[in-house]
C-alpha cells in the first residue's frame, strides 16, 4: 500500500514552518506496515491543491493531507477536495455541536467562519478533533483512501492515532516492518560501503533486508529495514542481517538505534568500575560536555580541565615548560603529558589529553589547521595518535571529541 | 520565477530525517525575490526520481534538487538526471583533484566510489563543495534552471550561498524581500509578546513590516520581514521597525541575524580587553565549549575546569570544605567560591562559577532538579543568582550555560 503525504499551506511552502508533519506521518505509516513513497507540499491555492489531490489519488493507495482545515479564508483544502471529487459540503451536526461547545467553554461567541469547519464532503467519515476545533475527514476515492488532517501537530497526532489509524490498520495486509540502525565511527562512508557491498544482492538487499547509509556527523548510520508477514519474521531477518554486518565491520559499530557514543563509553566505564578525567585544549570542553550529557555521569566522570593557554597546561596539568618549548603545544608529547597530568591529579583510571588546531587561524605547513593529537593514559598503558580533521571549527571539535570517545571505547573493549 | 524544491532520499521519505533543507532553501529563495511553489520528496528510486525531475522542469522555472550526490550506491540523483536529460556523465577534473586532495589530507586512499562523485552531466556548471567532497551541478534544461545540491545541510548552505545564488540572482525581477531576526534572551515569549503588541496594527504589522516569534531554545527569535518594489525600500522599512522594537525591548535583544550569544560575549570581552575563565559543575563543560566555538576565543578565554566531584572543587578551585559542608555543593556560596577560585588561579578578569542539579536524579524538596546557582566575579564586584530550569538534562545544560553567557553580556554592557 503506497502512501502519499500532501501538505498544503503557504507557511510550509515559504519555509517559515518545517514540514515535520510529513516525517511524523511517514514514520507512523511505516510502523503500521505501509510504504511512504511521495511527500508533496503546495501553497494555499485552489488550482494547485486540486491538481495535487488528483495526482495523489492517481499514484497512491493512501493519501494523507495536512493543513487548511481551519476557520480562515486561506483554509481551502476540504472545499477544494469537495469540488474536485464532486462531493458537496454538508453541515456535520455532531462536529457543529462540538465546535459550539468548545467556544461556549471559552466563553466566546462563535462566528460563521468557525462553523465553516464543520462542513464536510458528502459521504465522508468525519475524524473527530479531540484537542481543537476543525474535524478531519476520510473517504475512499476510486481506489485510493483519502484522509484530511489539521496542520497543528498536536491535533494531527491525536486524530491520526485515535480516529484514523483504526480505520485503515487492516489494509496493510499483514505486512509488518522491522528496523535497526547501526551507528558506525572511525571509517569513511565509502570504506563502509565497500566493506558491505559484497554482502548485497543486485537489488542491494541482504537476504531480503534493505540497507541505507546516513551521515549524522560525526558518525555514520547504517539503516536496516525489512517487511514481512508478521513482526517476528521481520525482526528475525533484520537481526540476521545485522549479524552478517557485525561480522564484517566489527568494532567499527559502536551501538544500535537510539544510543549515543558517549552513553556507550559511560556504560563500559560503569561495567568495569573505572573512572575518567579529561584535559582538553582545542575541543574546549566539548568532550567533557558530551560525557556529562549522560545521566549518571558523575559516577565515573571525576573532572575535566580546558587549558587553552600554555600557562594553564603547566599549572593545571604539570606539563613541562621544556616539552612545550621543544615540541610545541600541539604535539604527541604535550597530549601525553596532559593525559598523564589529569590522570595523576584527579586519581582517575583513564586520563584523556587533546591538543590541536581548530582554526581557522593558527595553522602552519607542518601542523595545518585540523591537526589534533589525542592521548589516553590508563592502567594498561599509554596510547597516542595524530589525526587531521580538515573541517570548520565546530565540526573539527565534534570529530576530535568523538575520536577521543571512540578510542576510550575501543581501549576498554580490548582490555575487557 | 516559480521555484520547485525536490528532495531525494529514503531517509526523508521514511521520516527519519525532517526535510529542513526545503524550508531553508524556500526562505533563501524568497529573500532573493523568487516564489517557492512546490516541494516534493521521492525515494532513492531511478524511475521515481526521473519522473519527479521531468515534472519539475515542466512546471517550475527554477528546480533545486537536494540529496543523492554522495559516494554510495543509493546516491543516484545525478546519474538519473544525466539519463533523463540525455547528458552523459563526464569526469570533472577539478572536482576529481579536490576529492583526491581531500583524501590525501586525511591520509586515506580514494576508492572508485569516491571518484564517482566527480562525474557530472555534460555541459553543466559544477558547483564546488567547499566543506565536503561531492560537487553540485547547475544547467539550463529547456526553460528551467536546474541545480543539484548535497543533502548535508552545511554543504548545501555553503554551495548555495557561494556558488549557486550568484548564478541566478539576476533572474528575479520585481519585489524584493528584506528580513531581520532579533535574538532575545532572558524573558518568556508571552512577556515579549505583551511588550511588542502595542506597536502592532490590526493586521499585526508594524508600519507594513510583518512580525513573527520563533522559539529556538534557549533563545527566542523575533523575525521581521517586508516586501517592497526594491531591496533598499524593504530594508529601510525593516530597519525602522527594528528600531521601534529595540526601544521597547532594549537589552533583552542580544544580537541580530546569524550572531550567536557566545560571539556577542566574545566581542564584548575583546572590545574591553578583558579575559575570562570558567568553573563548571552541572553544565559539565558546555559553557567552555560554547565560548570556544567562537574563532579567536583563545584571545580572551584562558581556561576552564569541570569539577564534578567535591574533591575537584576543593583541589582545583580552592573551595573551602567547610563551605561545602555548611551549604552543600549546590549553593550560592559554592558558586561564588568557584568563580573566585578560577579567577584567582587563572588571573582572568572575569571568573564564572556554575553549580546545580541537572537531574534526573539528585533533587530534593529544598533544591529540586533544575536548581542552578550562577556566579560572576569581576574587578567591579560579585554577582550571584539562583535559577530554576525544570527541563530535561540537555536543555537544562543549554539554558544554564546561556544564562551565564547572558549575565556576562549584561555585566559588560553595564560596566561599559
């Protein structure tokens, strides 16, 4: 069952409102076993709405229309639909009573423009609006199921869940959708694609499971989804496909679905009963902030310092002035001394040191903007690496902080 | 000039990504005097992309396509466009060099799927990607101007502004739109609405300039826009309306358009030749991270500490153990001692101390989750205030960090 989601409204067309109704409806329809295939938006214009409605009922099995049900003159949608499909508007008594009651409770007089909302196309099934005034409408037009919803998200959500979905849930003919997202870090998108490609058939599926990539800087999401007769079958197929991908990509996958990298690191620290402290220069506190975004971080995160100046690196972390002179503030040696310093002073098990050049100023041919040294010092040893992240300042910070988190993760996995 | 904005991508169709590119492009095109009339989204499917492209060039004068330019197998957009319009793909040498250079700087080998991104339809004008790998493309197809952009917002924005808009700016005739956004902090939306309402006529306009509110947590944006025959007239009207709003709201407005609160604070510090250091508990480094998001922050930001544990507050900041015992870690006294401590140890002019309860655990009837004390100590005196921000953990951190920045801003304005 193919779904089209059609929004009407100048505020969406003009970009003043982001069309989050479309993504919300698409997610709900997929969960119910339908297949979203088209989203469209048109302005509050009779001709354009009519044309979009005709195209939608022609190419989709289910057409969900949002917006244009309100009391104002530019709320045209149902009026246009009535004309387009030859279903004259009729007053719907129950909706009229609801709207009158709503205004009575507010102590306001109802205007004729408010009553207009209760006029619905002949033969439709009204969809009650439990949190606002304008009712929706549903009917079958040719082979297409057609439904009209308010554009106000809260009203749309309630109407969709309580009154619309029960009407069409049976149409999805038993197909259920299962999905899983694998979050990857530490390899470029192209590399991941090359690793996984041998697993895919010519339809780009893995044993009937579809795959998609999505960059969510600084990580890459690998999305798996599959439809089957029932949920258990769909889920089993997705789980089996995920297993094959784990076998290829291994530790490059740091988590599934809603989890964030900093949560994974927190969990690993808690499981091992280890503590952490951070010493940051170029990431400017972002690493500490990500770590403390996780509820309960105080159980493993002891402290952090942001030592932008050399003086602070010496005083706060005990970095040797000679090291700064000999190697410069952005060097493997200073990163290691920062990590050792914060570890020793805080008493944490893991100490992280980060120093680099966020730019856009401060680069040199030898140490260009984007250069960063990350060090981790822990009971099992010391690790240090130089990276080059040639991005703008904010993305540089994100990538450097994520690289430090990812290294902590891999070290903790390796030490068991 | 009618505009269609077409997005390709399963992640948008499936609702996993909200199509904010469409609203961004619509706003920019309106500013440039064009008229957005259609938004469409189709999945990563050759037939559906081809059909959508043909319809778009048929009904619009300018067609902006986003997504599907990357290196993976589901990045199909330009390939399909090349077939649909009979323009075979050709290697674009400069883009190939750019991509190779990008991977060389990363120290990685380039795969053939990466090079695929540099194959562009014959006769097109390539649109350089200054912040990523995949170039865009622009050409005239029949009567329509057709442009292809990456789906990654940051890459889209740069490419649109620097390379696309100059190519088509001359095409828009007639009305020009001017707009201005005033960023407000420190008052609720309802208060702002009440302050401004007396300025508005019955159409809710101020001398022909339209007004709108938008909450962009943790700040509120007040948007002004106006259309006129030419840009100068439109801009003059918007500027005059903004003046009237400044007269009402005053210091509650911290900046205009693209500026961020942390940039305003940085500018004020630089102008006064002052330096800053931060001591954070519940914000966990977010304040330092925001400050260091601004390029050149090293000229005024000396250092920060994130003292989650009491031990760290004592050792790093010299907070008296007796103060912690008598008042608790979340108290005015501790916030002040943190601010004094970081100021004294770093030698900065302004020291900030923040301590609070981010939750969801750790609250008490006396100090509920969301309680935060913020202190600023500077040459002119000491300031401290208790706030209650009863939001989830991440929004609590954002609001507390913004409140500290806003206080720094107001103090610096008051001391001149």
